[in-house]
C-alpha cells in the first residue's frame, strides 16, 4: 500500500514538474499562461492508473518526447487555424496488468484502448475513432510515463465551423475493467 502511494506521489510530482517547465517557457515567451495551465492540468487518475493528453501542432513530439528536455519544448495548444494538423499526445502510466505464464518470474500483460470524440461548437459529433490501442502486451514499468502507441490527428477544413470544439478521450483499462475520461477544449479560428 505504501509503495502505491509513493508511486502516485512520484507521478504527480512528474506532471507538476512538466507543468512548471511549460509555464516557465510560456511566461518567458510573453504568452498568456491561463490556457496552457488548463491544458497541462489534464491529469486524471483512478486506482493507480493515470493518463493525460495534450494537443500540439508539433509532430516531432512522437519521436522526441522521451529525450531529455523534449517536454519543455512541447507547446500544448488550445487554439488552431484551419488546415493545420493537430496531434494528440496521450500519456499513460501504470496500466493494469495480469500474470502471464506459470514461471517463477511472472510477466504482466496490459490492455488499454481509447476512444476519441470531437464535438463541434453546435454540439454535434463531428469525429469519432473507437478502440484505438494505447498499450497492449507486456506491462510497462510501474511509475513511468509512456506515450500511447496509436495517436489521433485532427485537421479542420474550410467546411468546419469556427468556434470551440470539445475533444474527448475515453481510456479503457481492459484488465482492471475501468475507464478514464479526459476532455479538452480547442478553439478553431480563421
């Protein structure tokens, strides 16, 4: 029980450090911090399983996110113009595992999927991806943060209405039989 609490505390400290680094970068650039703070504060946790997602226009995040300092360079967005790809970086930690095999060194398997929904400013569903793979197979190391294997990409075109979109990600930890729901707002401007 004590180990679980320490792992949760370490994970929360990690995300707080990311939020502090991103906020410092934003303040140094002269941008308003209020939108970015809301975006970074997207951590959700349940029974030790944690997840967070950021929206960015930086496609390099998928190849560089684990390198030292890469998170500092990631600029989560809350507004985008038409015809600009928006990449959804979904981070997970501590997905549930179950023993695989009957050896003295049991391995643990995880199965986490996610659904992605985009709700347009008028409240209608404008995009849905279901049963995408976040993590499947051998469980990742406890307490570390991983980038989901599948990712979503949004691209708004001329026919899409301007205004505030809700981007909803529902993660399914299929081993622990529990869900996490993450919702972010994205403003489409001209």
